[in-house]
C-alpha cells in the first residue's frame, strides 16, 4: 500500500464511496501482518516509498509463496532476490506476472510497469564480463523502482582507454554504480572523472587473495576518491536500491 | 580554479581586460602542477566541483605547506584532514584564514564562506558521545562544500525511545549520515525510518571484538535496510563529501 | 539416572525391596561407561540435572546408536543435535519414541514428556524468517528441559514498529533468546527494553561480509546493552540449554 | 530515578505534599535529557532496574563530569567504567562520594550502599593472577547492583587439583563468572561441575596466538559444556551486569 | 633402503657375495630418483630412519602408483596418507600387501611388521568420539614406525572425572598425543598431570567459531602447560611421526 | 593485431596494394570492440606485445566463444585460462586449432607456433608433485609468449640434497619460477643460489593452517632472499607472463 | 618440593630426626597455597619434576615477590619469564641469588646449579641475529632444567651453505630447537637432516605480512618435514621446557 | 669479495705477487665468518653479485657495528636498512663513508660509487606524497646496485590525467617500480600501459580497512594486469633489489 492508494481509500471513506467497516478492514493490516513464519511490513511502502523486498536465498518456496500471497494484494511491485532456478520455476508458475531473470537471480513481479520518477540517469558500469550478473541485479532493481538506467560493461583498468572512450556518458550521469571484482580499482578511477555520487559494488569474482570479494571491498573503502560509498559483496540489489534513493531525493 | 573563475578569465581575455600572455600563464598549470613531492590536481575543481583535499596524516608540515601555497592561489576553500595539533599550529600561523577544529582534526581554509548550494538538509547522527569527533569531521566537510547540516548526538539503539523522539527530523532530511562504533546497529534502524539515502560511518570506538571498527563496518554492510551505503572506518570526511555529492545531484 | 531415580533406588535398598547385589550392579556404571569409541558420562544427570547431549554432526549412525542404547536405559530424555535426515531415519526406526524435527535437525527421545520446572517463561525471538531453524533448536531444547516457551518470528530492526508491537511480551519474559544473522543488531534493541537476561544467538544467514555469522557474533559481543551474553554461531541448542539453566536457578 | 522514587513522587502529588508544577518539572526529563554531547537515558532505571552506565574510555573528563552532574541528581548508584587514573583523580575530586578502584579502572558513586536483592551467590573465578583486574570489574559491578559475591583466584587448568579443592563453592553458587585468558579453557571445566549458568569472560592476557583475547573468546564459545554464554574480551563489567540480571529473575 | 640393508649390501661386496656391478647399480639411486613428476628421496631412510611418506591428497592414482613402485623395491614400510576410498581400492588391488584403514584414510604397506624399537609407550587420547579418525592416523603411524601404543577415547573436559579415571595410564606413558577439536582444552589438562612431553593435535571438528580447527590450534599453542607442542590441524600422521621421533631419542 | 601486421597494413596502403576503405575498416576496431558483454582490447597487442588473455573461470561458453571469434581474426596466439573440461570440449570443437591442456586447465590457440624471442632460459621449479598443474600453467604461458623453458619437479626443502643436485641448472637460468604450497619455503632457498630474478608462486596445496595458500604466500613475501617477487595463489599464468616480460626487457 | 626433599623428610620422620608436628606443618601446603591473588601449586615439582614457572608479563612486582617468597622456601630453582628491567631490578635486589638475563627477559633463581640429568644434547639454532633473544630464553630454561645445550646462531636459508657447515652438530643432537622469524623456513630444512625431534619456535621478527609471527608459525605448522612440532610465537621458554621433557623421557 | 677481487687475488698468487699463506688467509673466511651473534655470508657477492644487506630494525647498534666491521673489509658497497636516526648517528660517526638517508631509513656505505651496469632505466612511481619514503628506499637500493633510476611522485588514480601526462616515460622504462598505499590500484593501471615488468610495492599508508597495507597488497596480487609481481608491505628495498636483478639479466 503506497501513499496514493492510502489517500484514495480515505477519500472514498470521506465521500461515502467506501464503507467504514471495509476501510477499517483494509487498514487493519497496515502496520504489519503476522503469518507465523514472517511479519510482513505493509507499512514500508508508505514509510519508504517501496515495499519490503524478499531475500530468497535461505527461504523455502512455501515461505516465499506465503509472503508473496499477502504482498501482491497490496503492492504494485514486489522483488524476490537471490532465487535459484528451481525455486523460481515453482513461483513463476503460481504468479504469471512474475518474471525471472536467471543471470541476476531476481524475480520481478509487477501489476504494471513502474513509471520513471527518478531525476536523472543511473549509469551502471561493470569492470569485467564476469561481473555482469551482479550489475544486472542493480539494473533490474533500479528500473523496478522507477529510474532510467544506462550501462557499460567490461571496461577494467588494465586498458584505461576503454574507460576514457565512455567519458561523456560518465560525466552526464546523476548517480553511478560501479561493479568490480579482483582488485576493485575501477570505482576510484570513475569517481575521479565525475562530481556525482558513485556506489561501488565489490564482487566475489577472483581467486586466491581476492578472498571472496573482501579485497575488492577493502580496496573500494580505501578509495582515494571521496565521492564513493560501498555496499556488501555481490549486493547488486542494494546498490540499485541506494542509487534509486539518491535519484529520488 | 572553478568554473566561475575560469569563465571570468576567458571573458576578460575576450573583452580585452586581460592580456593573452597573462591568461596563458594562469592556464598553464590548469591540468596539474608538479612540485617535486606532489602533483597538485588543479583541474579537479572544474571536473568535480571541489578542489583536492589534503590528507594530512602522513605528510610533513613542509609538504602540507608547499601544497597549500599552490592551492590557496587558485581555490576558495581548501581542507586538510587528519592533522594533529602541533602540525596545525604551524600551518595556522602561516595561513591566518585557516581554522583548526581540534576534535575533528581538520583545517578549513576559506577565502569566503561557502554559499549553501545543496538541495536539502544533511542530518548527521552519532550513536554515542565517543563518536562525536568523527561526526564533526562530516559536518565541517559538508558545510565547507555548501550544505545545510543538522545534528543529533548520542542516540544509540540500547534506548530506542531516544531515537524515536527525533523521528520527524529523520523523516525530513534529504541525506543522512549515521556515525556509530561498537556493533554499528544504528544505521539499519535509522534507514528503516526514511526513504532518503543513509551514509553509514563505522568508528573505531570499542574494544575486544570491535576490532578497531571492523565489526561496526561489517555490520553496516550487512544491514537489513537497503538505502544504506558505507565508507571506511572513522572516515567522517568521506561521508560528508559523499553526502554533499548526493545533495548536489 | 537423575536424583529421583537414585534416591528411589537407595530407598529400595534401605527397606529391603531391592537386593544389595542388584543395586550395586545398577550403580556400577554410575560414573561413566566406556564403550570403546565413547565414554558415556552417566553421572551428568546427577551433577547437572540433565544428561549428556549427543552432538550428531560428525558421528556415524552406528556411534549414535551405540550411545543411545546405553543412555536410553538410564535417562528419561535424550537429545541428539545436528542430525541430517538420512541418519535420523535410521535412528528413529530403531527408537520409536524418538521424534525427529527436520528444520531444527534435532532428535528428541523421551520416555514421558518433561514436566515444566522452570520459574518463568523463555521468549524466543528471531530476526528473520531464515533464522527460524536455529530458533526452533532453542525452543525444542528448552521445552525438553522443562521450560514454558513463547515465540515471535521475523521482527528485524529495519521495521522497528514490528518489534514495538510485541513490547509487553518482551517485558514479561524471564529469559530471552534472540536469534539473528546479518548485522545481528536485534539483541541490543531487545535487551534495551527489558531487565531480564538475553541470550544472543548469531546465525550464519547472510553473504559477503556476514562471514558465515562472525559479523553477527562480533556485533552481539560489542552490544551497547549489558544484559546480553552470547553463544556460538548457529548454536540454538546451547542457547536453549543456557536459558534453561538460568530459568532454574 | 527508579520505581520507588517515582511512586514516592506520585504519592506526594496524590496526597498534596508535592505541588503539581514541581512534580511536572521533575518528570519532564524522565525520558531522556539532551545535554548537547549526550542524551542521558533517565528512563533506564525504570525500564531496566539500573541506570545507564558511563563508558569512560573515549570520553573527555568534561563529558563524564557533565553526564555525572545530571545522573547523580536522580540515581542512587552510578558507575563509570574504563577510567584511567588521571581522569579518575579529577572526577573523584569533584564528587566526594565517588570511589575509584584503580585495578578495575572503575568509579563507583553511591548515595548509599546497594541492599542485597539478588537471590543467590555469584561466584567469580579467575584462571590466573593476571586476570584479577577484569574479575574485580565483575565483582564491583555485581555488588553495586545488589548481589552477594564470592571469589576464587588463580586456579587454572594446568593444576586441576586446585580447582577440585573449591568444588563445594562451585556447586553452591547460583551464577558463576569465570575469567580466563590464554587458551580460555577454565569455563568448560567449571561448567562441567555445576548445573548453574556460567558467564565466561575472555581476557587479553597472553601473547602471540592469544591474539589479544580472541583465542580465549573463541575457545569459550566452542565450549563442550552447554551452560556457558560469553561476553566481549576484558568485559568484566558486562559479565557482572549479566550475572546480576540472572540473579534477579 | 635403511642402514641395515646398506651394511648388508656392503658386507656382501666385501666378502664377494655381491658383484661390484650389481652393488653399484643398487647404490646408483641412493640419493634420489627422478621419475619425471617426482624426485623420490631414497636417502631418507638412511638419514632419518624412516622412508619418505606419500601425501596422497592431491596426487593422482597414477602418481601414487608410480612412486610406490619405486619405493617398495627398497623399503620395508611405506605409508600413504589422506587417500580416499576410490583411490585406495585401485592401489590396494595393485599392491596386495597394502592395507587401507578407511577411518584414518591411510594405506600401510609393509614387507613384514615393524619390530618395537621405541623406548616407552605412546598414549593416544581423543577428546571426543568425532576426533577418533585423526587419533587413528596417529596410532597407525606410530605403530608402523615401531612403537607400542595405548589409547583412551572420548574423555573431554566437560566431565573431568572421566579423565581422572585414567590417571595412572597418563602418568606411565613416555609420550602422549592428545587429539581435540572445538576449544582444544584437553592437552593443557593432560599435560598438567605428567612430566612427559605431550603432542597436541587440533582437529577441524566443530562449527562457527571453531573456524575449521584454528580455535583449537590457537588454544593449544596458548596452553598454560609448558610440556606441550603442537602440529597442524587434523595432522594425526605428523603427531604419530613426532611422537615416534621422541620415543627413539 | 601486433606491430608487424600494423606496419604491413600501412605499407600496403602506401604502395597501393590495399584500398584505403578496406584499411580504414581494419583499423576501425583498433582501439577496442564492444560486443555487448565485453570490450575487447584489440590495442593490447600493440601496447604490450601480447593480446588480452581470457579469464575463463566465471564466463559462460557463449561469452568465451564470442570473444574468441573476434580475437582469432586479429591475433596469432590466444590463451584461455581456468577452463574446466566440459567448457573446453565445446570450445575446442568450434576452434580446431585450439589445444586444451587439462592438468593446467588452459586452452592455447595459435595460428602458428610462437618463435623464441626471449633472451635466456626460464626455469620452472615445483616443490611437490601436487604443485605440477600450476607449474604447467606457467610453462605453457611462457612458451606461448616465445620463451625457452626448462623444468625440475618435486624438489622440496625437506630433502635439500635433491635441490643441490640441480644447482648448475639454477645458476644458468635467466629467470626462475618457483611453485610451492604448504610452507612455501623453496623460493627463499633457490633465490639464495642465484643472482637472477625469482618469481614465486604460492599454491593452495596443503590443509589446516595452509589456509588455501595464504601461508605459502605470506612466507614468500617475507622471504629473507631479496631477488624474489610474488604473484597470487595458484596464478601460474601470471608467473609465466611476468617471467616472459622480464625475459624480453 | 621435589621427590628427593619429600623422601628425606619422610625418612627423618621415620627415624625420629624430625618431629611429626613439624613434618605435618611442612606437608600442609603440599597441594597448593592460597595467598589471595595466587594459588601456588607446590605439588607441581612432585608431579612434573619442575616447579611452577612465574609468567611475569602482566603481574605487579608485589605479586611476583609474593609468589617468590613462598616458592623459594620449597624449591631449588625458580624461573620468572618476560620480566622487564625495572621490575627485575626490584626483584633481584630482594633475592640476591636471582640472576636477570636482560636479552632473554628471564630471572633464574637457584639455590645451587641444576645437575645435568638430560640424556643427550639439546641444540638451539637461530635463523637470524634478531632471533637470538628468544633462543636465549630457550637455552636458559633448558639449562636450568638440567640439560646440556649447544648453540648455532644466524644460519638462515638464504645462504644454505652456512647451515651445511654445521651438519655434524645437527646430526648428533638429541633434541633440536629452531628459532626463526619472517618466513620461518629453517625448521623444515633442519628437520630434513636429522631423525631427532625438532621444536620450532616462530618469532615476531619481520614486518608487513610477517603479521607479528603468524606467518612463521603457520609455515612451521605446514612443514613438509614430519619430525617437527611447534610452540607459540616468541615462546622460547616453552620450547626449552618441552625439549627438556623430551630429553628426560 | 666479488668476482673481480677474487680473480685479482688468484692472479697475484699465480704470478708470485701474493704469498700463498696470505692468500689462504684471505680465502679462509670466504664461505662465511662466525662472529658469535652472526654468520656473515662473504660468499654472497660471488654467488649473487651483491653482498648481504643488513636488516637493521631489530639489531642493536653493537651488532650492526660488528657486522659492518667485517663486511667493509671485503666489499665495495654495504647497505643497512630500517635504521632509526639515533642508531644511524652512532654508526655514521664510526664509519665516515656511511651516508644516512633519514626519509628512507637507509645507510649506504660505499668505497666508491657503483658504476651503472644495468641495461635500461628503472622508473620508480609513487601514488601519493606519503608513499615517497618507501619509493626512496627503492631508488637508493637500485642506484647502489648500479642502475639508472628515474622518478615520478604523486600520480594516484583519482586524477588519471596526471598519470597520462607521464606516458612516454612509462613506455620507455625497462623495469618499473610502483609504490602505492590505500587501495593500491596504481600498478594495474601503469602495467596496462607497458610491456615491461612492474614490481608493485604496497605501503602501510591509510587507515581503517587499509589494514596496515594488506588491502593494497591483496589488490596488487589480484591485479587484472599480468606483468606485475609484488613484494612485502613497505619493502622498498626488496623492490629495488628485484628490479636491479631484472635489469641485469
């Protein structure tokens, strides 16, 4: 339930179109709904402009389905992240509007497409081909939250001229998401070329001292560029969400 | 040298007020200036809207002074971060416009106060009294970069009603900076109350498993709220800079 | 063998109902019993009020069966923790009174249900839906040890009003167990609302810097609330046991 | 302000002894008091039975003094932990009722001694002579919170007969605190001898792989005894607080 | 080739039983033999009293077979450690004297049983049932190297009386091997009861902060008993080898 | 495209053999080519003397194929590293000149064999039999880049005479690659015997405190020999590449 | 009190030279003596052949003095380890027989020199000049416990011929202690040259990835030689004690 | 003693200019010289082309002096690294040819300047002003070993145009040393611009997750450029030595 549907409901009560009992019933679960294994935070759309997102990784298909059942009654858009293909198959069968993006492991369920409400463009850059799945998670999240998104893939710092070839795109973006594994050096270089805020996403791509992404993470946090902030390893979803929050201030 | 002074210079050339030779001389060092121990990036004001900031911690007083001498000729505002009191005394003697804030270990040198150019208000929250010095570094940076800043100190999660008492302030801010040590739980709770982007700053306050701030950092990166991104431990300066970048998109 | 059965035995000897030889035979293995691959500590029920619990994870089915065979002769309740379904199937076939709880990976074998002997109520709270299996391990352990248990699931700190809605339950509990992964912030907030002792259980839920639960663990140990103590990652059993010990002082 | 003084105040209003205006004034700051660098949580005594404790380590003497000034108006007992001798000297000069315990680095300020309200005895055991300062922090905290405390020092596991010589004391305690550095093995052995809850406190005593107490901490969390929960390294205060919470259920 | 067979060979040459050419041929590979993927160190039996041991874990069956083919020509005993059952099946088919011990993952190939040459008894103690496979690796290694070995299994520190029941055995051993996972406390307690050297073997048994055995390892290295030295995690073989070296000084 | 083919092309234009339009077309993609999921850096051969190498581990077969299709049009040699057998089968079917080396997990595609252009000999030494796959990756890389390579396998420091037997070979090499797991001590000893530069490659061979190769890595970086530099764990490819760069200065 | 003085006492009682009351008084504190801050384990000499050793690092001078006062009444030799010079000055003033060795930070107090009771020679080897203080701690401990000790200093693996020059000494020792920092490679090489047991002592010498000795420690534990066991970082005392235990089996 | 002085000596013997006895005396210490606390490796100049370098950090002034006394008799150049000013003052007083470079903490003692024998130019680049001391250690070492050295300081990746301004210098160098702290991204970018080998030196400059240089180190080891190898944190000396070894192949 977002602010628009809430006001619509109250207007309905005000002008007599909606009975008080029915309105009360709708509002009953406004705060949260306890379905035994989950407390669904229906109030979140009002408070934060976007409903709760379901972290799919360690939930059973039944649990995801149970939460979806309640949320799809009240929301326009629901995301389920970190879903593997077998789980996704079962869920998408039950919810035909749900679309599964296998590379990004994300399900996007929408009553109707989200209109573009963000101010500028979010540019998503990946350092390598292997980082694309995480970048895709950012893109899908930001789009579902009403943002215009552009992308450039595979422009790592070992061939700096590839990056320079996209300089105008970099300078014109309102918010940038830079996804990189291994040494995670790309966000520093990109942030040095723009005054806009850069969200850095370390990935677990690499081996040995890449330490599952910790090296990229620590490198990004130690960046000598200052318009950079960082999210968790492989958290493409969080970067898309944060970029959208920035693009809507 | 920022865009205004550059245009002013070129206009001067255009209308004959400034001789070509003198203008050429001024522009000569536009890109960068090599003073042996440093390459000063004069181009940065143009590119990023704010000049290079001097990381004072491991530089000698002579090195800081040498860089300041070049920068103060071209910029309106220069920051020097992580300066201890003895170094600061020497520098402030040489540059009377320089003001040293001892708790935040920062020197702010300004020709004239920065006008407020940021869109909304930046709210800086600290979890504990001990986190205030880092919060102050954020505040001074954001103010020097042209932002309106408000503050709430010492509202940790062990007394959640203290936080709730400032709920309106939280909801009305455009960007929030939340500074916390120990378990670093405050940014998750604050971000749960607003749709605005939250910059989380872990501090090294604590002992034992606080691990010099790593526990707060990892907790913030693992936040179950999604409108959160994180900067390095004790990096109040970076948080202020990033918040300003967001507040100027 | 617990204190009751020991006294009964000795009374039997005293009033001539039980022959001295037979009593001696019963008492022979009181201290411990060596079955080659294990020293069963039969004395533990007397010393600690509850018999040894079998850690199932790295034992073979034969080893678990061998230990169960000896223990079920002398005890009323035996727990086997961290048992996977195939092992559990074999064991429950052989011991019909054994009940396997798959989500909690625990086998509870009881001659008759444990009477409630604990003073107050133990409240078990989980931060997320994904943390429920560990919470269930706590619940089953505490119940098997004679405690009244209540539960609230999925009330993480990103929606603090969900927690506030259960405030009375929190204030009335004698002992609380709070199970949380990711940043592990919930125990601090809960402990701030009650004077009762809180046992915090970090879980391995999360990814990237969650570090398999270390981040939640360190966050809980760094808690700014003081009525908190912590057990090992995913150790729902230990938390239930410790809560029971507290509830029986 | 605890429950007694609150009821006394309200009774005073009820029977006319206290003017409404004066009572309102007293209650005004009940929730918390904002003194710029701190939000003092006056409500905590009511909510948790004991007022906020001041973490002295990274606060200035002025900050500690400012908080003390407010708290001593409303509370019977105030603790300041982790205070070094120079700070303590200044504070104790200003507050003559304040007593500084140098080994435990703790200041105890009391209007009058706390009456014993805890149910049983808390036994504090230290593994080595070097662990005594942390043990002392536990003892002083538990006593200030109204508990009877007994102590045994220096009975490490390398001479297990020393431990056995105190077996009766161990068996009769309601709650035990076991303080140990190096390999941190003592809590497991002690907990094996009693059904009561054991709070384990790792200390930073040791060198090399002791890793500043992490090895003792991890050993205690991995304990093969189950009636054990653990607090942060060197957190004698937290152990005393938690033991008191248990002793008051 | 050990000292006995070398002297026998030279005696044979001396008294004409063996032709010089044949002796030269035998001695040709004395130093080492290069079989492309391995340099077999035939000199080791002479230098160290026991031939090279084959670390099976990351070698192919072909590589193990190739090395065995050369070694079995010259040695009385060959050990292959860390062999999984499929590899072991293939090898034991080709070498009928080879015996595979599945729990210890070790192959023992012997021309004839090793006579007992060690001075005293080596006592191998395991803390838990789950630690037995590593203990077995120690036992088989020590026996193959000519030592008398005794064993006690599952006497962890949570029931210290089980340990005390074997006190005479502990006091009479020449060398002790103590195998323990989780907190690894047993070696300290055992070493406190004897003047003999104790080899401590940490195992990877445990979960969470057991960190794959690092916690047990660090605990053992931090032991407050001084007659303790430690080998790598799960290195039962190394402990058996070291104990044998001690038992033969 | 390397310098030779570039000059040939330009000569063709100069003497009229090649039409300007066709040359322009060839040069169009000189800088880089954007094929959606990758920016192929065709300029690299000119800049660095060897084309981009494809990191196969986290790319799909389609992605590897798409990149190969573009690169094989312009280059003489293309390497794909860290390819598992199923992927390799599909790729080698499509590119008959591609040769897959399973132990080294590398695909070498060559129009014609690389001529030897390096100055001296590169000697590749492995400490153990288990380290050979990584050593093979170095060998194949160095050979593909035009170097003469010699090898010695399995000469660890536990039998130092095996190393001494190859002393002349060590002294005559221009560059040495030393591959070692476990304690990683071999590079120090080898580097002590030669004035030539030594590239040390830690491997993940080992268990327990080998920590997946970190111990070998840190040992090599702490080497008391100074003519040593180190690459990432298991990075045989990087060592071969670096050795070739040295051998071509 | 060791076995000799105990038997002498009992003989005195038996033949009437010592009064029963006086003997009882002497034996009263046999088990342990509680002096408030310490439980002195007088029984240890009987049980382990050598009295408790005082870990001086985190004890006050008063505590060390208090323990010494009791121990010097009953023992022939008392060691205090890790004592800094100011503490040592005060103690040695009070106990004239005490000798302080500043480089090794050890106090040796002896009524009369320890006779040589160990079987063979203990050889102490240091890898570098900087490792000598730790080696000295081993030497003094082993000598105080009745062992013949020989030494070789500064023979690191970067110049392997220095080691080879001492080969006979290495082969003739009964037990070896090898002290090394940085990469800690020396014990592997030494152990490859002898059948005797080697105690490896990592030191904190080094910088960067030496990690305060952890790299040397892990390297030693990963040793490819099997007659090696390891003690804590900088624990020269423990190595000397363990070597003596081995030399007395 | 290097090859030249050895041949000169032997020629002298050959033509009767030098008496056999005197020559024997000179050669006596060729292999190594035992001065109690050190084994000086005089053979190293012959074997490696440069004498042993003295690691000054944990040696006493007496030890450094003792080693220098022996070495200056036989060598042309002696380096002492990591010497603090007080030690350096004493040493330089005793050895007037010794020159102390305080920023690099290095003493260079030379009979006469080293002639340039390296093939090409070594270029030393520092990312920041704060990294210059480590860069200086590289420069002084490489020059003392006979190399031509050029330098560029303070060209970090946050202003990539500064780096591009030195592109010709980068392309013309034979070997490059790149010194960087914080995220350590510069070596990847530089190595992407040249075919020459790059030695990367991580520095401990930074704070928080810079982890004393580990983040820069791991970033450099994870570099997506392949002509990079790495030395220990702050090991400017080692980088200079390795670069010289490469420049002399």
